[in-house]
C-alpha cells in the first residue's frame, strides 16, 4: 500500500456524497429544497443522505471564523515536542482543551502542530508558557504568533459540482452597513456558538429553545455576526476518505514587503487551506490539502518557480489529524466528538 492510500476496508465517499459536500461548502445552511433543486434530487433524499453522512461522522457543518474574528483574538501555530512514545496520549489530552482548535501529528521536527486561539496575547502567554509545558508527556512548546491571516480552511473548496451548479449555489455578497457596529463576542454569543459548533445547520427554533430565548433574538444575532464578518459556517468531511488524504505545511521566508502580494497570490491556489503571516524567522505558513504524497513536490515546485521571493525552509506532512476546528477525528478523519472552541475562556488544564 502506497503512502496516502486507504486500506481496502475503509469505505470511501461516493461521487454523490462529494457533490453534496461541495454544495454545502458553498451554502452550508441552505434548505434541503434549495439544494435538491440545484442537484436535481428530491429534498427528502438530500436530507436523508446528509443525515447518513453526519451520523457516520463522514461530513458535518460547523463554524468558521470570519475576518473580524481574527481582529479580536490571538492565534498561533504551536509546535509541540513530546517524550518518546507520548505523542498519542498528549494529543488525546490536548484534544479536550477548548483553546486547541486543530491538532496534527506531524512527520517532521516536532511531534504535534497545533492551532491555538485565545482571547488575547496575555492569555496565550499563560497557556503556552505556564500551562502546556506541565501537560504530562510535553517536553517543549514553540509558539508562532499569527500576525495576519490571509485565509483559513473554511474557504477551501473541493471541485465536485458542475460550473452551472456552482454558479447557482454561490451566495450573493452580504450587504454590510457602512457603520457595522460592535463585533465583540458576548456571553450569549458564546453559548450560541457552542450550539452551532455541534450542529451548524441547527434551526433557529432549535437554538432558541436550547438557549431559552425567542426565535427572533437568535435569528437577529446570527445574522448580525455574519454581517459583521465575525461568523461563518463551513462544511467539513473525512478528507482521507474523500480523496484528500495528504495535508502538508510549508514554512517559508518572505521579504516583509512582499508578504501581502505573495500571501494573497497563494490563497488563490485550489490546494491552499490556510495561509498566514507569523512571527519568527520563518514568517509565512501555508497549509494545503493534496490527493497524494507525490503532489507535495509538484506543489512546492510550483510555489518556488511562481514566487522567486518565497524561500521554503521546511515542509511537514501531517500523519494524522486528531482535531479539526473543534471536531475530534478518528484515524480516517471521521468526526467522533466535538470540543467547541471557547477561546474566550480562561486557559486551564
């Protein structure tokens, strides 16, 4: 079996599954009637199909941060070293932390690459300097602060729909007020986001009932957070079973003056999932989803030839995603639980 291939016993996602997932990437909260009309399928069939996918942990709709969310939180990529043989137990422990947004076990110089988010730099300092080093099995923590997020994984798309279907599902631009108002996340918002992290397609009525407020209150606040660019929704799936078994992280050096142009160019590549300017000697990180290990060299070659100012100093292939934006994953990338990212909470272990 070649690297990146799944065992014969692992059931892969069908083409119909991928078409539905792509549709939900474009319109995560569209009604089954809307989706069925575009896909040419009965709405009941569409709902039943996605219900099967979510029940089996193969696909799900959750939350994604909007651009203004990054203005009010502190985000970092933390490289974590573990004692010999301790990486799996450390990943399980860290998976329960609400500030550990994403956890990847890596084939590189560090055992774990984590995406960490806190409400501010002081909280991140306490978490990475005072708390994480005391987690059993952790031997070192090296944090790289995100200074600008060019794009995040919620904007990554697969290519399963026909162009005409994509056009019909592409959401129109959100009309925003010239003075959008305050975007601070409140205690009510945190409770709302917690519910939506479990089920991004939860109805307004279900959310209102769970939170003990009116339907109009929930609907108004969700729509406000979307207009304010604080909240977005995303559809994720078990990538190893859907044809994208390989995730790679490139650490690069770029002249500071070239960071904006190169960063914005890289986010247009179909493989790019995350792209961010970070602190430290390697000031740009790019994460991509690929069909095979062979594609890693092709992508790196394309990056180097297309952007001479981009000096790739390290490339790390992910061996396993243990957590993805709050979703706990099994070895095949299937969702087996949720730990909502409550990044405003006081860090503790």
